[in-house]
C-alpha cells in the first residue's frame, strides 16, 4: 500500500489536512507546537470513477478500490536532527513512508501562532529540508566509517563500490543538496534502499492557503525546482467532510475547485512514485490494483496472489473504456479490442485484465 507521510513545522495545518483527507477527527489539531506526538495513521480509498463504470458493466457483487495510507507525523523544528523537539521520533517515522508530503503554511491568521512568529513558506521548507539533510549526513557518515573499518586486507575490493557511493552521497549532503538528485545504478540503488535516507524519498509540497487564495488559478510559489506543488486549503477541505455528490460539487464550484485536495495529493503521489492502476472485473467483484509503471504482467498478477507469478500463462487485456463501451468480457471479444498478452507485457494505466494461470 502506498504510504505518504505528512510533515511540516508545527501549526502549518498538517493535522487539519490529515483529518480532512481521512475524514476523521483522530488527529488533534490545536494551536500549539507538538499537539501531535505519536503519528496518526489513516487509510483512504483512492477515488477512481472508472471503477464504478466497470463494476456496473460486469454487474459485480463487490467493488473494491485500491487504498493509500496517510501518516500525520509530529511537527519538526530547527535542530530536529540533533534531537530538538520531537526530532528523533519525527525522523524515525519518516523512514517508514514511501513519499513525503511537506505541508507549508501560506496564510495569515493571528489566532494560529507560527513557531517563528512570521509566515514565510520558503524559509519553513528550507528548515525542514536542512534537518532531513543533516540527519542523512549523520547516517551516511556513520555507515562510511563502519564500511571503511570492514574494508581491510583481502576484503577491501568488495567494499570499493559502496565506499565510493557513500563518499559521493556525503559530498552531496555536505553541499546541502538532497540525495534524490543523484543518479544510481542497480547495485547502488540496493545500498540506498538499505540506508533509507530521508532525502532520497520522493517529495511533494502541499501549500496550505486560505479560502480566498484557493480561488485563484495556479501557484506563484516555487519552493524547489522539479518538485510537485499542490495547493490546498486545509480549512476548506475539513468543511468538505461529509458532503457527497451534487452538494459537494456545488460547494467546490463556489470556490472554483475542480478536484478535492485528496484527489490532488493522490494524483501527485502516483506521479511521484511512477504508479499505475489496473483493474480486474467480473460478476464476483471489480477491483483496482496499484503497480509500478512498466511492471510486467506476471508481477502485476502477483499483486493478486504471489502464486500467480510462477503460474502465469497469459493475460486477456482491454482498455477499461473499451471494456465498458463493449459491455464486458463476452462482448469485447467481438470488437477486436481484446488483446492476448504474454509474460513480457508491460501493464498500462487503465488496463482491465483477466489473468490465465496454472494451479
């Protein structure tokens, strides 16, 4: 399951956003630093209009969306990499997520104090990013020292590549640049995965604005080149909770919104992690599955059951829209739009698939 960590300075709207995204009240959203101590975790169904159409077409007994997990992590302060505030807990929880949604505050409200006494999104982001870099620098330095000690005598050659990698990453971090900006080969990627560096995780910025600013198109703020920026109004998102259908649509139209903050964040998360959604559909159930882009058919089948990887024979594949327009499996065969794919097929977003496997 995709796991996104919501991070940021205290009082930027993290917990309010978390409650809105997860349609819950489990995160304490108070006007003082560290009202979140332990991380709040919420699992959210991924909205996908395609799923309902497929389910209707197949007259499915159940409809099962894919899900995403949001983790609301304690607010970070300057010095967190050295244990200030709840720094050590904060950093440990970030290591467990797939991607980071860094919330920055871009609204004025005299009733909500800012830890620095002023609203400055770029400086806020710089504080958090530097703390993540410093934490990674400490981890890489420790690993490098340990590896250099192990690289003695006959074993020296087998550690050469790891030492070279660690030295390269160390220089990057000392220049106050995140590890994710470097390129890694397959062997280096394995080592980086073990390190679980915070700055090697994909990141998006969630810019929390007020009700007036959300009405304007676009976002002038650029906190980091090449990183997705999502503009939301956490206060407004909280008011959306409980609204559905036409009522929600009318409320959103009032503020010029075409999609909710949840939709924006999920879309950005999928793009960050190169994820696609495929579907299985029949009378028993219609279900959405999430896999990495360019995943081969047998591995995609393995999301359903690991035995399907070895047992994979072939796959019937149709685009979801073609499937719906044709009227299901029995009729799409007559349209010529049903494809028979083998083990090397790369699953595409929107594929509807029936896997043939040996038992």
